[in-house]
């Protein structure tokens, strides 16, 4: 566990991290990407960290891969690549720099390590987990195989390397339905997200989909009643849900897609008002690029994603910690499942 007090003391000795309006003014080009959601005095607190992180990235030959749920100061201030889980996995295979700093949760860092094993992969907080990844182990996969003999296991990338290694193929929220549809078997085991599996089952009625009972603590909180009540008061708001939400929530929404699918939808449709039924940073990160859209309604915070902060990223680059290690034998098997997913989803996209 990180000792935040010691970390802050060391960082303060090594860098000038005092809030600075003058520096914030100098970095206006970066601030303009988050002007609607980060007031300039707040940006003045972030600016010294952004300056040092960007300098250290060059000095240490590192790149930052950041998930769409990172806060705007990370997403716009220091990330080299942003995206959903599938995009980040594909980008990880292309990294040439020696170090990847994964700004996201632990399974994403493991996926980068699995796909590009010669790189050093750092995560700024080892405690950045995921309720889905924690819901199943390799024994759970064996249990499902014993219950449904012959059915292939499609595991969400939100799983540990050990679970990926025990699976036939992975999927993400952006390709799950296509992957399930493309497999030759009639019965498919999907783990560990019961709601993603149920949403896929509705899209691919020709398959019998069975699932593990995991769920995302962020998306399971939404109810169809929330959506219908909101719609009754705001009939013109476009409601857009992540497929980790329960099926009745997805059915009550206008569109459902991966985090990048949601961004593309809003960019394309430019609704006057949009409610993103997902993690809070999503709306914040696209608010400035889409000034014509008002983002309204409730959102939920992912406590794991929010463990990643600018000061922990700076610490990670300063110390070269915390390195994500995956047992090579497990990584080799997990790579087969992830690469099968990437190959199949690229073939389907053609
Ligand atoms: P995406 O693949 O849509 O980015 O989803 C990852 C995730 O953890 C959403 O909760
Ligand atoms: Fe996991 Fe849900 Fe957080 Fe995504 S939002 S990382 S699925 S807990």
C-alpha cells in the first residue's frame, strides 16, 4: 500500500509542485481542453504535476495509456493514448517506448504486459482493481466448463491474467456480441459479467448464452426506474448506457456501447442534452470538444479508476513503481485468448 504522506514529502523535495496561476496561464492550450469542467484555479493545482509528468515521460522513455474513465487532468493533461479497453489493448501492442504507465485498472495493465511482455508496465496504484475481475478465478472457469461441457469460454477483458489463461477467447464491451456470434458452438459461456452476457444474449438470439454471476459495482447501481423517471421529466434527453448496466436499463436507453462507442455516438449525434449512464469522467472528458451538448443527469464514480491521480502518476515515473508482473507461463496462455479476440474483432470489422 502506498504511504501517501511519505510519497508527498519526497515529491515536494524533488519538484516544485506549488499551485501556480502563472504556470496555468502558460499552459492554456492544455487547460482549454477541459475549460468547461476544470476551473482555472483548480488547473493551477494540476499544472505543476502535468509539467513534471510530461517532462519525466520524455526523460524515462515512457508513454501513458489512459482509459476513458480517467479524470480530465489525466485524460487531457498527460495521456499519450486514450481509449476503451479494446483500443488500449491494441495500442499496447504498438508501444515502442520502454515503459508503459497504465492509467486505468490493474487488469488493463496486465493486458498490456501480456501483449507486450518486453516492456516495463507500471500502474500508479496497485489497489486499482475491478469488481468484475475480483468476482472470478480460474477455478470458477473450471466450474463453468464442468457444468456446460463443450461450451467455449468467452471472458471479458475485465479479468485477471489467470482467468484469461483459462479461457478460450476474450471480449470487450465493444466486440462481445460479434465474438459470441462468430463462434461455431451453439452454447457459449460468458464470464464474469452477468449483465454484459444478458445484453449480448438479447443481441445474439441464435446462441444459448450462459453466464457467471459477477457485476460491475458502478453500472449495477442504475435501475430502469431511474431511467424512466428521468425520461418522464426530460423527454428530449438522449440516454446512453454502458452494456455493463442491467438489461432493463439498456432497454430503457436510446443507445448502448463501450466507452469509446458512447463517445463516438455523442460526437456523431450531437444531441442537445445527453445523459451518460456510466462513470462520471466520461462526460467531463468530452464536454469541451462538444460545447453544443449539455451533459445532464446522475453518473456514478468508479472507486478503482479514481485511485489513479496525477501525484501517483508522478510518483510512478519518479520511482519506476509499481511494476506489473505476470507469470510468463500464464501470460503465454492469456495472450492466446486476447490475441484471438483482437484478430477476430479486426476480421469482423473488415
Ligand atoms: P470499455 O471497454 O467500454 O472501456 O469498458 C471498460 C470498463 O471497465 C467499463 O466499466
Ligand atoms: Fe470494473 Fe466497473 Fe470500475 Fe469498470 S467501472 S473498472 S467494470 S468496477
